[in-house]
């Protein structure tokens, strides 16, 4: 039973609010990724769960127990740091057993746990080595091993892959996913990398300016972003946005018009004539065509070829740019005028406050 | 990747490289030679001469050293000064450096207010002139008009007061402690800087591992600043065996009472320049200076070969 419940959590430094009324409930065994731009408060939230930073208000429950007043070691958590934070003057074995010594784990039990973690992480050969003799990936595994031997209720990862090179990042990502499958433990993982978030998470928590913008399964966030921020943050290249306005309402349908695309027809709901809207379409959902639910025109200025796809950067009528993904060998040439269309489920409409409007 | 500098210089024309070396190293070599190496060699050379009353010098080989270490008139004060100097050093090592380490540890704790204020206050005595420090403590500890007696009496410890600077049994330790008071800022600053260098995440990891601040200090911070502590020890050793000014300003060149505060520096001063009834003897003085040089050299070698090689610096 290692669920995690965060209620009305606040963190202020003087006049600046770092976390603003954060509520989050994490189930036992769930892999939750906190993601957001730097300064959004995700690391602070993780450090507060760990007990490294105090809260200005609110409660944290771990495994049903209120832990506000408990020291990090008493919370049943283990943390993997961005810099790994291995003790440089201790070998791998001591790095892993050091904390256990102070929490009263008997020596035989310590050895058993280290042996098990070493087997799981392929560290057996490295136990007598010092951190300075290890590669980045090996250090990372030791840091994870040090967390595992604590047998925590909740694992906390603070951007653990950001110091690794690209190839190692992918393989370590897979290893962490495997580890989660094996240990079935609750994991809270902080990253600014949305690929990590999408691939690892059972649920993603998107944060911005100290608030939670949306919590949901990776594909839900991708296909149904709750607001403009999430829509723009998840997905790469980012979603294209077009300014729009409600031009007229007839028979429960609203006619949405903008300078850079052909008129849209969406359910009126509570929209009124003259409401400002933003229409969003992902580059990968735009295809060459003549007519569709959504259609926009542009002049190709630049083409980025990635192999399996290319990104065409197009100048719209209103002078701004948008991006479309083009699959296959036939890439458009700069100067070419293209009409791109998208189907209705792939078109997102947001109201003036940034909230999603049903289409 | 940029080309390694060594390759760039290797490919240079020989004359250009020589010019470059001269330009960058020349000034330092010239100044160091003129003001450090030449005086050192000249002193060593002088120690192998003796002068007669007319002032004429003649080469005597190592005879001055024989006199210094063999003739009881010279060797007794020399060994006395060396022993006192070792005590002076021991007090610094046992009091100044542990206090410096402890204060640095306290200053580096999270959430200490007025850090900058404490740091400045503790470093302030180091910036004072030794003469002022010596004179002030002489006044403070004076049994006639010093505030020490009154201050002790005010807290009911008046019976503990003694004229510490005047007693043969306590004068040297008292002077050592005055010097400790003045210079504790140096180990404090060096170790504090080393402690600041330890990454915050390492301390966080130790907190997650269940260590309190006390254990973090002993198990994590202290082992990681060991290289700095050993550096501080060497600096203390060199400074202590070159010390002179504090003893001279408090006790004068005679290092009283009865030479109990005489250290190598004051012994050298009396030998070289003379004092009261003792005539100055530059050649014997040079011999004392040479011996002091070799004592410090020996200490440094022991440190380099026995300690430095076993200490590892950690890159974070």
C-alpha cells in the first residue's frame, strides 16, 4: 500500500509562489511523471515529497500516513538525483549500504539487498569500484541501486537521464521501465523531456507556473489536451495555433472564422458571437488535400528532412508560420503553395481563457 | 574540439616559442630569483664563513653548524627554541585548526542567519597587524590594568586569574593561543570554501539516507575536505616555524620569562642582529637561518611523501 496523496500543497519563497494549491493522488504501483518547463515547480514538488524542502501549507500522505513532519529517511522514499550524488569517497558497495547502516538494517540483510540489487542492475563486477572509475551509465545504475536497497514505498527520480548521452538515455529509459515492471513500486519521476514522459508514464502530470495544468494518460494528453498550455507543450514540433473568432451561430452550430484558415463549423455550446478562440492542429495531423474539416494554405519556406518524415515550414496568409509533417520521399519545394487539411478529431479549439472547447 | 595547446606550441618556430616562454615566464622567474632564490643561496653561503673583530670574513666550511649544535653555549638555546617552536606548532594544530574546521562546519549548515557577518567577524583579527594584536593582548592580560582579571571576577572565576604571560609555565601556551585567536580565520575560510564546493545534492542524498547534520559532517563533508585540511596543516607548519613578530611584540627579543617563549625566529633575530649585551653575528645568524630552512624543508618533504600522496582529491 504505497499510494501517495498530496492535498492543497503550497510553497512560497517570500513573495514568489513556487507551488500553488497542488492536489495529486497517485495509486500504488503507478508510474507518474511530472513534466513541465524549467521553473514550473516540478522539482520543488518532488523535493517536498522527499522531505528535503518544507511546505508552506498543505499535506502529503505516503502509504496513508501523514508525513509532513517526518524526516526524509522516515518517509519510506528513496531518491535518484540528477547528478547521481554518489558518495565519492566510498566504493559502490558502501554507497549502497551506507544509508542502511543508519536506519538499523542488520549486516546480513544489507548484504542480501546489495547482492539482489547488484544482480538486477548488473553491478556485481563493480561493487568494489569507486564512483570516479565508473562511466555515467554505471553511476546512474549505482544511484538506482542505492535507491532499491532502501526498499522504499515510493521511488523519486529527479531528471535522472539528463546527464547521459543520447544513446545511453534511450537504453536507460528502457531499463527504468523494466525495473518498474519488476519492482511494481510507486514511482514519481521528474523530467522536462516529453519523450521520457510519454514513454515511461502511466500518468503524466503537466505543470506550469506552480500549478498542475492537466493529469492524464500520455495519449489522452496528446489527443485531448485540456488547455492551450498542454496542447503546446506536448508534441514535437509543437502544435500550430491559429487565431479565430466566432462569426455566427446558427442552429446550435458556431461558425469559426480566422484569417489563416477556411471557416470551421463546431458545436456552439456556450459560445457567443464575437468570442475569441484559438484553433490548434498538430503538424503530423495536417495532410495535403483540397477540402476537409479544417483547411489552411501556406507558402513553403523551409523543409527539414528527417528521413521517415519531413517538416515543411509554411508562411500563412497572416504572415506567421506553421508546420506540417510530410511523409514519404516526395517533399514540397520552397516557394510551393500548399493546402493542408485535417480531420475533425485532430482539430482542437480553445476559448479565450485557454480551455478546451468541445468540437 | 579545439586543438590541444601543446600541439600549437610544438608547431611554432623555435624562436617564436622561446620568445613566448620568455614573455610569460621571464618576469616571474626574474622576480623569484632575485628576491627568493638569490637571498637563500647567499644566506647559505654566508653560513660557511666567519668574521673576526676587524670585520674580515674567512671560509670555515661547516664549522658554524658544529658550533651551533655542539657548543653548549649555542646548542642549549637552539634546542630550547626548537622545542618551544614545536609546542607553538602543536597548540596551533590542536586548537586553531579544529576550531577553524568546527566553525566552518557550523557556517556551512543550512539556514544559518548572518553568515556573512560571522565570517567577517571571525576573519577580522587575521587582518589586524600582529603588533596591535600583541599589544592589545598584553594589555588585556596585564595583572595591573588588564580587563581579564576583572572580567573573570565578574563571573565569579576571579581565583582562576594568573599573570599568564609572565609565568614560565604558561607564557608560551598563552602566546600560542593569542596567535590562534588571530589566525583561526585562515583555516576557517579555506575549509569553508572547500565545504561550499560540495554539491548540494550529495548532502540531500545523505539526508535521504537518514543522516543528521552531525553525521553528514563527519561521514560526508569531513572526508571530502581532507585535502584542504592537510593543506591548512602545511600552511600552519610553515607559518609557525617562520613566526617571530608576535613573540617580539609581546615579549621582546629576549622572549621572556627566562627564554620560555623563545622560538627559532627570535633566536635567529638575537643571533643575527644582536641584542643588549649579545653582539650581532651575521655568519652564525646565517647558520641558524639555514637550519630553519632545512627544518621546514624536512617537514614539507615528510608531508609530501607521507601524507599528500595518500590523500585523494574528489572531483564532483
